C-alpha cells in the first residue's frame, strides 16, 4: 500500500517537472529532462535523509529510534542555504539564457556557479564518511543512499554548464576581431587558452567577502562556511563530540503488563532487549511491531510519539509493581492492542511475520 502511494506520488512529480520544463524551454533535450528529474528526486532523498539525521552534536540521542546527527551545523545553516539558492538560480539563468545574459548578470551567475560547485564537492566529501562507532546499532552506511545523489547530480549539472559556457565564450571570442593589434592578440590568447571566464574567477573573492558581510548582519559568523561542516559530529569534517547515547527503555506499559498472571497475560516466550531477557506476550510483540511500522513510515512522527511516551510512560510503569496491577494494565491496553493489530493488517504486507520477529534472541 505504501509502495503504491509512493509510486503514484513519484509519477505525479515526474509529470509535473517534465511539463513545467517543456513549457519553460521548448527545445529541451531528453538528457536535460532526465537530469532535471534526477535533480529534483535527489533532494527528495536528501530531505528524507535529514529526517533521520537531524540532531545537533550537543544532543543526546537514542539510536534505537533511528536517530542520528545532522551533517551540517544548525547555527550556520543559513550560510549554506544562501549559497544553495544562489547556486540554483545561477544554474537556471545559465541554462535558459547562456551567453544571452547581460554581461554583469552572466559574470555573477558564473561566479556563484563555481562557488556552488566547490560547496557541492565539500558536501559530497562531508557525507561520504560517517563514523558511527560511538553510536550503538549504527554500523551501516545506508545514509549514503539518501545523501549521495544530491551533491553528485549537482556536480554533474554544474560541471556540464561550466564546460558549455566556457566553450561558447571561447567560440564567441574567437570570432571577434579588434582594430587594435594588442587587444586582438589578447582576445585570441584568451579564446585559445582560457579555462574559465576570467572576470568570473576574479569576482569570486570579493563576492565571497560581500556575501559574508551581509550574512554577518543576519547573525552568521565570518567563517560560517567552514563551521557549517566542522561544528558537527560523526561526519568527515566534524570537530565536535556528542554526549553519551540515551538508554532506551522500551514499551514500559506492555512490558509490565506481560509480567502479570500467566493465565491472563498469556506469555509466549522469553525475548532479548538491550542485552536483557524479558517476558514476551503477543500484546508486547504487537506494540513493538506497530512502533516499527510507524518508524519505517515516518521517523519524525515516531520520534515525537516515542519522546512523549518516554516522558510519561516510564514513570507510570514504575507504579505498576504487583501482579494485580499488571493484570489490570494488560486488560486496559487490550483495546489499544486491537487498534495496533488493525493498523498492521491494513498497512503491512506480512503483518504476522513482522510481529513474530520482535525481541528475538
């Protein structure tokens, strides 16, 4: 069911992007359409990656809840966002207008294109190494599947535009002639030897200084472009250390309910959680399977629910310390168990398989 809706959404996005681009540029090629669609989806993946990696380096996390650390410093994210917007505006202008842009607009666009290309490469380096040895249960590199496409596609598009712009500039320059012999020789020299439009390179440093001054007025640091990568933890350029991870408590109410009289709570087997052996009944399995389903569907929603449950459920479970109270808790949780089971059968392809694999040794 989820796959069906995801496919339907993806098809709608592709159709919309193709129609909009064909309206903007009549002679757009198939390759350009493929790159544009890929570019849009790369940032969709990037967004989902950030949903699972959205904690600052100073926050204690619970890896069991699929929590991890963001690859960019939150305090300095405005700087990165500004260059991201400027980079994409430059891509659009150069792609649509090319050498038909007014001279100053062309130089500025090309300068931001070069800066954005460099930043995209730094983002690629940042997310390509994620040291999770200090975070339990994070020994995978599946984050690459979410983050890698955006900088890679950005680099492909920007590099293609740089080569195309330089080639066109050299062709135009080679066709120009000046009555002044010195100017004519100079023009021919740059037409043959230039690797990048000269004024765009010259303008990069003063442009960076000007943008930095403006961003300082909005609360950014003078070196925010560096700190956005270094004031992080577990990533390639990170220079900070995170606090100790949180102790995951689990399903407090269902756990204590499973400790009631066997003829009422119907224990099935022993299970393993965080290295500890616990009594497992079907109610606990269903609750954990439901949480796993929510976690797969929306990590953000799962963290919100888990955060509130950790806050109130644990303290309440401490007060349930007799068989009678456990039996009562089990019975009170029964309607919720049925709701969880109904959701699992509505949205999971193999609900019993998901339920059965919970708390395995």
